[in-house]
């Protein structure tokens, strides 16, 4: 009797044949990427293939050079709102975000989308061979109305869910003001049902202890009681 894993790899091979017949660019991706798309659609071959072909089409348009150049996102980078540093105990690279440094009145939506792709590509490239997921710490310290960007949050979610499926391991939401919960109620229905449990609200009193369950002290930023210094991009 074949195992679940063997059955999964058989589906990967079937999906590869199907998508390569429709788009030769599919030959350039590895089996793990195809498996991530399959898993995100509960191993439904037709839905996963459709999703993957849309991804290839999007990639050609959104990232025509194969990467996002820093010159395309200079303003967004200057805000120092995102950092990639350290690894979780499972070997997942850690992304740290500061939404209070984001101002929708000043942002350009295309540049924001490019910033997201830039950082997702960068963090995926940092993943060790046996790791496919990232861990995020989203720090809402100082967040207020002027930082609230529902359209921006939905755009980020769209990119993450449709073009980087099965990349999210855990998201720690920390220092969350009650005001943010209004925005969360709007965004929440758009989060994939298989992804919702990955968002974890952490109370201030349990902050260090909660983060240390997943991240060793030498990989945790100093501002959260660890020993790692935060360095810009």
C-alpha cells in the first residue's frame, strides 16, 4: 500500500506534466514548489494547476527581470518597516514587520507590492534546503489610524496566498492595540481557512515567553528580550 507521501509525489509528477504542457516556464521550478501549490488546494490537481499557471503568468508581468531591484522600492525601503533576521528553532527565517512605520497616504500601491515580492523572494532564498516556511513577528507598537491601510493589507495577503502558497509558518501579532481589531475584522474573512490558525495574537505579559517557545534567545531581537541586534535590509 502506498504512503501518503508517495501518493503526494505521484500527484506532483502528474501536475508537472499538466502544467508544462501549457506553459514551458513550469520546467524551471522544482517539485517542492509544485507540491506547495498542490497542498494549498488540498491536493486538488485541477485547482492547483490553475493556480500555478496564474502564478507563472503573474510572475512574468510583475517581476519581468526575475527580481525586484532596490531602485524600484527606494521610498518603501527608506521606511525601515521590514527586517529579515534570525531563524526559528525549526530553521525558518524570521521576518519582522513594523506597521506603525507604514503610511497609506504616502504609499504607492505598486511600490508596496514590489516591496512585498522583494522581501518574500529574499526570505525564501534564505531558507535551508529542508525548510519551506517563514516565521513573522508583526509589531504594532505605536500603530494608529494614520497607519491603517486595508487595501494595502489585502494586497499583501493576495500576493502571499496566491503566489507564495504554503510559505507562511506562523505570524506572531504583538503589541496589538484594540483599534486594530476593527481592521482585523475586515481583513480576516479574506484569509484562507487553512491559514487563519497561523496568526497568533500575543499578550504583552507573555511576549518573551511566547516568542522563546519558537525562537532561541540568540535568534530573538533584543527589543523582545533576546540577543539579536536588528539591522536594516
